[in-house]
C-alpha cells in the first residue's frame, strides 16, 4: 500500500502545484479546499502525512489540526504564508508536528515529508543504535527523530530536533541562527529561531529543573555545553 498525503489548501493554484510535486514522488494525494472537507476525507481515508494551510475558510487550520489530533497521531505539518512566530507557536500547540512556509522550495518540501515518513517507519521497527548520538544524559536518534534526557522522553518537532542535533553534535561550538536554519532546512526570522530555542529549553526544563546545557551566546547564536 502506497503513501497517501492529504493536502489542505484553499488556493487552487498552490494546491495543484503541491499535488504535482507530491505525485511526482509516487505518492497518492487527496485534496481538500476547506477544513470541513478535509475532516470528512481524513475520516473516510486516513493519510500518512497531512499538510494543512492555516488560513482556511470555515474551520481554520488550527481547529482542523486539533480535530485530527483527537483521534490520530498522524504527522501534521502546518503551512503558513510567512514564518510568523504567533502562527508557529499556535500551530505547535494545536498538535502539529512541524510547520512550513509557502515559499519553501520543492526540494525542501519533499525532504521534510520524507523525514516525517522515515520517522513513522522507524518508530515501528527495532531501534538502530548506530543512529543514536549520545552526550551525557542526552540521546538523539536521527532515524526515529526521538530525544531522550535521562529517563525522560522529550517531544521535539522536526525543526527543533535538527536544531538541537547540530548543536549537540558539536558540543561547545556556537551555531549561528543561519546554521540552525540550514540544519532544519527552514528559513525563519530571528524572533522565530529564538522562539524555537526557548521551546526546546522549556521542554528540557520540564523534565529536569536543573537543566542548563543549552546556552545562548548573545549576538552570535547558541551552543550545547561541552560537558554534557
């Protein structure tokens, strides 16, 4: 059974372009122009990945995301017209796994979806220890895109995972915002990168109140402390 993608977008031209790119990969694409239509389609034929435009007529993208998330753990990617910090945070809080901007390149779109699909497959199979990066209490599995701190699982989005990975892979080295964006294959404004780092830090602090390993190098970027 092949891969099925549900693309929810009210702009017919954008929807057609996305459909063409995804079908060129050999994937089956279901289309919906509204939140209501998408909810019915997903109930009838669940997808392997769902792409949701935030600005939809009727039920907006946030509410559609919450609706799907109530009954499924399918990877959900919110699509925004711009990398607005409010939209990004609201989408993640609604249950999205990640987000993309509409100006993303075709190659980055396909890479992001392939990454999410690999994560789904990897989670169903035995863990491959060769894919695990360890830094003290930190374990990052680059195949499953899972993060562990001690005994705690840390739920990171795709973007957050790769930002953290590039820092942890080179402990002590400062990574600029540009390097973090390159690692996650996204283009963001400075405030949104800062928001991501804050979210990563808060997630670790929720598991360990003594967490101090993600540091800000003011004016330069961020780094993972070399002693952990």
